[in-house]
């Protein structure tokens, strides 16, 4: 059976496609070294247009108007620029109501695309541009430690990692977020209160890595400007021991959070990355595999959610679960040496 | 496993779902088409494979293991036609529901006329209306333009203008669409489906045809009082296929394997329900419910005419959080006979969105999973009723119309621990009225059979006549306003053996008659206290021949709608009792 894979790796090589959702301008070049917040490409995702009724403004019939339009399609304009006229004894003119670009002109009308801040696509990780996708973005390669999450609020940032979690079942409280943590990335356990996120934003933190979070906080977390990456899921869940060990041993290292939203069709998932130099060849991790004995697996839902174990045997046929459902299953030896039988659908390979 | 008699009749159907890909083999056994076996694998439309081919190959490989029959040759191609040694197949059909729902902007004139029909058209496939643009939306032309540019739809459906009706206002809307398309890079322009006033076809073609792929279908609203969705429904299904083929690797190949006849799973499902409606009582419709990961689909067919409604927002996969948008947590809690907190349910739903193929292991989690399914079905049926024909028979306002039979499919139902568990979920969710048969498509064959019906209707007929679908029970629903505990129906049962028994059914109860599977019995129904059993009105009864399902005949006298006690202990007691009644 095909097995999903989540990566928690102390050293790996990764390549990430950073692409605009629509065509835009690519601002980097091949071979360029990037920081996580460098802009790879930009575009106008939500353009705003203004349609000027020039004929009305000049008091003319449509057929008479176009000869008085003074600016060309494609021209950039500033607010207040004269676009058409003057006409008649009153020297009527039509001025640009905003800065922008003329998209269309004719039949007595001018369509302006208002100048706005473009959407900027950040690199999301430190690394080197290994190839360009014209008009869309670039492929960035990097080496270092990687831990993948399951939910992100769509933001990106980097900073020094500070570990607030002492054991895998940690719960984050407001009083843990003191001023010393300002401008750092915090790794903590479960977050169940809006006030915690509020405080994180006010300090401000540069990012938050949580084992889990109450799902009721999703709207609030999405509005934060700092990235929030959740490693396990929603509700009170411990962090898996691999991610826990990786991150607590990286305390005070520079870390990048790309809290992009999970989109499996677009091969996107939130992740935290610690850039590390390498002196030897490191390969990219594989993303898909088949379940087989000896694999390190993570349990992705109750019971034993977030626990790590070793796949001992794949059970032939279907096994009956405690609730009566029949499913393809495996015997797993958890880290505490207890052996349990779980459906393969509730496991993923961790490597 | 029985093998083909090699008369060249075998058919392989592949259905690519959001979570699972199924390969289903049908062949002739002893002169009739039969369902032979099914191979299932994970769908690989998403990362890391991003190509549905891997999942299809594995599903077929699994099928080969089960049947011992070679289906794919050494060149990795299907062996087609079959060989004398029994390898290969003779026909192939495909259906697909995997993929994010199409993002659609519906454009029309009036909200409750052409826009309503356009939205109904969109709801016949895996698509979601992300915005509507109409005459009364108070948007300036440039705002319409920005709406289209910002939302980046996959498809724009334009309706409006009855036949020989409005033209200028429709053209103004078409101009907005054209302008937006002209400002987009060619490869990112949405396809357009024009299904409005047919007089405008050539003008729309001249304005949009050079800008983007423009599709045309007959008017969905030819008259103010006339809605005509079916012809455009065929076109929107084709558009879905073409968009999937262009964006989802592997779909193009599957379409080629299918002789360019790959269809949306929902369309295939609707086709089989439509077919059943020609076979069953024409005075009642046939209802089909497919509660899947990608969407919940409701198909209601009357005498060969099907009304299809697909609700990606009520799918139990990646879109499961859509259920939270118009349901309260209480809507789920009411179906759960255990102590479960509101936060736990909300967290559960969001975790399910992350891991839609994961399985509940504990009884509590199973109850939540089934509560989600109940709510998804209830919401979907409620929304789908807007598209049901007018004047159909029902027991009362707000109640489900009469159907015979009701066919249900979807893993959450077919993988339930027992038939009784499936039936109770269905009764709670569908809340049928009158007398009906609840049928479970236990091997998820409806869509493959619907796809097969296009090239081999005999196969679909003969497989449907076999025992591929499981009759759960004949369900009789007496409806009454009396207090719980009041007798509302007197029943006299005459078994095939000639034995007779009589008893009263009380309001608020769920009872089962142990009539063996496939065995007929005659029931004399005498409504009490003017209860309505769907035999001509309140208080009217009569004699009816019924056939036992796997759970016999069930009398659901719990009332409509089913109101469950808020008190957890009482709810637990009731569920325990009902499940016990239905065999556990």
C-alpha cells in the first residue's frame, strides 16, 4: 500500500518550487543566493480598475471624444494627469483620479489599472536559485534540517529559534511569552487560548511553531502577521518525538518558517527549515514509498496520535478495529515498546 | 474466482475518487453479466505523485491479484481485447471525482430566474459558484472586471435571456467577461459556457470565441417558468473533463483509455439512478445518495428524468470543514450518543481535513464520523430539493418526497461495522417517508455501472438485477402528530409460510420485522390516530406486499423530523435500543 511520507530530517537537501498563482515578474536570477524574505517574483493578484466616462466628462458625443484623448494605452499615469481635453470654451478636461496604467482607451472611455502594491512571493527558505520558471517563479535549493507540519497560516519569516517546550506534551501559556523572546521564533506545545496568539503578535514574535492548536483559533491565527506552523493537528496533541528532538537541539539557531497552507494538489505544505552547511553529498528525501516492515512511522490520528513507532508486520487481509470497522492494518511497536495494531490509513512514514 | 467464458464481454471500470481509486471487473458468468471483483488503491492525484496513473496501476494490480487474471501486458498497457487465455478485457470505462472543485462565476440577469438556473447547472458537477454577477448586483462594469480578475475562476457560466427575450443586458454582461479575459494571459483565461438566450449565440461567439474556449449549450431558462438543465448538464460535465485533463496529469490518458468518454463520477451515479427510475414505480421517484470524500451527491430520478446535485461543500474529504459553514456543532452532537465536547468535534473536523483517508478506531470517533455523514446527507438533500420536479408526492411540507428505492453509497456507509449501523445512519440522515426500500451499494458499483451503461447497458441491467447491491430493509414510515407511546399503526403480517401475526406500532419507536432476506410477506396496514403511511392520505391503509432485506422490514415511527432528546443518557438509551433492534 502506498504510504504518505512526512519529513523530519536533521540534514537533507531540498528543492522548492516557488511559483506565482498567475503570471508576473520574476525578480531573481539563476545562481542567486536568497534569504527567506527575498522576493522571488511579484504580480498583481487583485487588480483594481477604474472606467472613466471621458465623453461625459468632456460633454461630447462618444464619436467625437476619442480625438481628445491625450494618453496612449500602456502609458503610466499619475493622479491628476490630464487624460483628455481641453474641449470647448470652458476648456473641459478629464484628469486621472489615481496613479496607474492606461489599459484601454476608445469609444469615449478610458480604463485605468490603479497602481497598487503588488503581491510579492517570498523565497520562503534560504538557498540558491537553481532554475527559473519564466513569468512564474523559481526553484530554490538548500541544505539543512527540515520538519514538516500539517497546517500553516500562510505567512513566512525567519529568526532565532527559542524552545519553550520541555516535553512532548507541552502546553503553551501566556506567561511563558516574556519580552526576552521578542523577535524570535518560538517552539512550543499546544495553544488553546486566543490571548497567547495576541501576545505573540504584540511582543512581537517572528514565528510560532506549535505541536497543536485549538481549531477555534484558526481565524485568529490566519489574521496574524507572524507565521504559525502546526506540526501535528488540532486539539491537545503532543509533538512527535522526532520533531521534538530535532527542534530542541536547534535552540538559538536561525530558523525559517514557511507556514504556507497545505495544498496537496500544489505540493505545498508548511515546514520549518534550518539552513546548515554541508561538506558531503546530501540527497533529496523521497516523498512517496510503500509501507514495509522496519519503517519508522507516525500515527496520524487517535489512538496513539503523534506517537512514533516501527512497523513490525503488515497484517494479511482485513483486521477488525475496536469499533467494528475492517481495515488493512499493521502491527506497530511504539517507542515505549508497546505493540499495537493500527490501520495503515492512520500511519505515515517518517523519514 | 469465476473466469470469463471468453466471449469478449469483459469490462473494466476505473473510478478515480478523491481518496481511493477503484478498478472494477465485470464479465459474463453463466450467460449473464456479473460483478467479479474490485481492486482498490490510494488515489495519487496529489503530491508526491501528482499523477493519477500510479493509483490506477495499483488498483488494477490489486484486481489482478484478486482475480488471478492478467489485465495489463508487459508493455504496461491494458490487454484489450481479451485473449483466449483469459487475460485482458474487452471494454474499458472511466469516471473521476478527484480534484478540487471547479471555481465558477455564474453570470445571469435576475437572481431568482437565470442566475438561479445557472447555479443549479453548476451544482450538477464538481464545481462551486464563487461569485455571481447579475443585473441587480449594483456592481459597476469595472467592479465586475476586478471580480473576475481577482477570483480567477476556472469557468464562467453565462445564462440569461429567455428565448426571444432580453439581449442587450446579456451582451453587456458578456462584454464584461470578454474584457476580463482579454486582460488575462491566454493560458489563464477561464473557459466560458453560454447557456442563455440562443439568439445571442453567434454574437457571444464573436465576442468571446477568439479570447477563450467558449462552449454553448441550450438555454437553461428558455421561459420564465421553464427550466431546462439537462442539455447544459452534459456540456458542463464535458468541460469538467476537459479542464481536469488539461490540469491533472494522467486524466488525459484515462480519457483515452475510456474512448474519450471519461465522465464525472456524479454523472455516472446519476445515470444509474435515472436508469433505476425507469424500472421502478413511476409514481414514486428513485433517490440516490453518494456521500464521498470529494462531494455528497444527490440524484433524484422520476420516470427517466434525473435531477442531479453535487455538493463539494458537503464532501467528507478535504472539503469537510465546509460542513461547519452552515451547521452548528449541535447539528452534529445530536447524532452522537456519547459524551463528546464541542471543541473535540470541531478539532476532529479540522483533523479530518488534514487526513481525509484516515479511519476512526474508537466507537466515539466512529460516531462522530457517522454524525458528519448524517449532517452532510441532510444538508445535501435539503439543498437538492430545489431541483426536484414540482408536484411530486410527499407526506407533508418539509418532508422528503416519496421514493422507491433509496440507494446509498460511500465508504462511511459501506464500511460501517454492521448493516444495522448503516441503516440507522441512513434513516437518521434521509428520513424517508411512505414505504420504501433502503439499498446499500456495498461495493461502490453505482458509478462504474453508470459509466458502463453508456457502452453496454445490458451489463448495467444484469448486474443491477444480481445481488451486487444489498437491500438493507423495506422501511415503512407512519407519520403522526400524536404523543410518543400512542399506537399509530396496526400491522398484520402474513408470512410466506402462511403464519400470521399482528401488533401495534407506537409513536416514537423503531421496530423490525424479521422477514428473511428476499422473502415476501403481505402486510395489512391500518393507520391509527390518522397516521399517514403513504397509502392515500392520513388514516388510509391497505395491504402491501413487501420483500425482506438483510434487516427484514423496518417500521420507523420516530416521527418526522426525527427529534432526539438533548439529554445524553436518554439519547444513549435510545440509540442502544435502536441499534439492537436493527441487529447491533
